[in-house]
């Protein structure tokens, strides 16, 4: 769901004292900062029930921002914004996205200046990740890969498909695969997520000697929101996924309604067409 579709809660010009800056005296003496935040969420249920627990408590958010900025010290306000946005997204259940501005009044640059600021926009993304293995204890490799992803604070594994046994694709002279699919909520951007998956594969001693060859663990990004991306390192949606039953079958278990952003067809429809 795009952030523009969510409702908004605004926090404007929250005054916070912090010790952030590149100069030693800034880290010791500290100074005033102003924080502006737009919290993206759904206020529908809270508005209908008058129940604050169904929304975001802006008072709690304000106190969290104040405490975080007072207890941490960073040189760059870019870092303050990045780390604070992540902390807020991890802390508040109903927070889907945040626009965050950190203002630094009277920044020490030796010139008359009212304020400088950094403004960022961060939020949760939805990704579908295919898992596979055809060497050793296939189920154990996949299980450990999923546990490694769950241990990463930037990712939440929301759903896991059943594992299926499938014949090898491309290079057929190799053992059968065990394949599955994960629905993941993540703060990572696409290449960051790819790097994390590659790290997990490397921990499983994945070797890339033969294209489509045998492997201990394979973790591929199939969808990432409705993104269409084509780079030398990463293609989203995953290329040729519409021709791979071992991808579509577990994906249809989790999200038959998900529509391919290029082909315009749902996963269920792509699977039906493939098996006809």
C-alpha cells in the first residue's frame, strides 16, 4: 500500500535538546533541535471506535523522539534522522511510514543562519522471497535461512508457505529441490535486501559455480511492493517467474491476489495458465 493511501498524524516543531554535531563542543554542551514528523497510519478504526490503541499515540511518539535524541549522540543530523526513523518504525506497531525532518537552528558555520535541516521518508515495504535447496539436509538449510532472516531487525517474516519437492529447472541433471515462499515486511531497500539474502546464502556455504546449478540455499526476491527494477545486480519482478511452477505454486498459497506489475495478471492466473 502506497504511503499516500494512509492517513496522517502531524507532529510539528517538537523542541528537543541533544548532543549531535561534528564539533566536540556540540557533543559535550549540546543544543536545541526541532523535529517535524508525519506519521502514516490508518485512523479509520480509531475514528470509528474512539479507541486510542487502534491508532498512534502522538504523545508517546513525542516522548520517544525526545528520549532517543537525548540518549544518543551522532555527528551528522543525517544519522539522527536515519536512526530515529528506523527506531520509530520498529517501536510503533501501527506506524507504516514516516516523513521526518530534523532541524538544527543556528548551526555553527560562522555565518548568519536561521536553521539547516535534513528531511527523509522511510517506511515498511512488502517483499516475497523464494527459498530453495537441493543439497544436504534441504529442509534444515531452508529453516536456518528463514531463522537468519527473522533475526534481522529490518525484516519481519509474516507468512511461510508449505515446502514442495520440485524437479530441477534449467540444468536437470541434479537432485530435486525443496522450494517455498516467504512474505516479508522489510525496512531494507531492494539492493540492501539482496545483500542480506546473499549474506544468509553465504552462511549456508552457497556456491555459485554453475548457473541454475545445485545449491545449499537459494533466496530470491520475487516481488518488492509493486516495484519494477532492472539493473545488472537485481531484476524485480524476478525474471521468468511466470514460467516457474516452483515459484508460482508456493506464491499462490500466500498471495494468489498479488498482481504482476508488468504482466498485469494475478499470481493465481499466472499459475493457472502455466499448468494448462
